[in-house]
C-alpha cells in the first residue's frame, strides 16, 4: 500500500471528521472510500454517488451527576 496525505482547513477537516463519525469509520477509511468512488466514477464517466454503508453513530454527552443524600448536582451545579 502507498500513503496519500493532504492538508485541510479547520472547517473542512471538522466536516469530514463529522461525516466519518456518522458513518462509523475512521478518517482513513472515509478518504480511501472517497478516492475509490472517484476513480470508479471517472472510469465509468458518471458522477459519484453518496454511499453510507454503516449506520450513523449517536452523539454522546458526558454528564456527571452525584447525590449527597439530599441534593442532585449536574456538572457541579445544583439541579432542582
């Protein structure tokens, strides 16, 4: 195998990272799939089609809650 690398601006990088996370794949897999799709499209003379073989990953929010016998706390703040 050979290595391909590129530089992306912050916004493009974050968008691509989000797409890969939603497709449950690492960025290398996403890039590899995009390149292969582009090559096939070029060879067949057609426009690339979006392919999502994996279900989207749910977003996880880390929330810390503790109980001190009477009061509930979320991220250090009292919750009513």
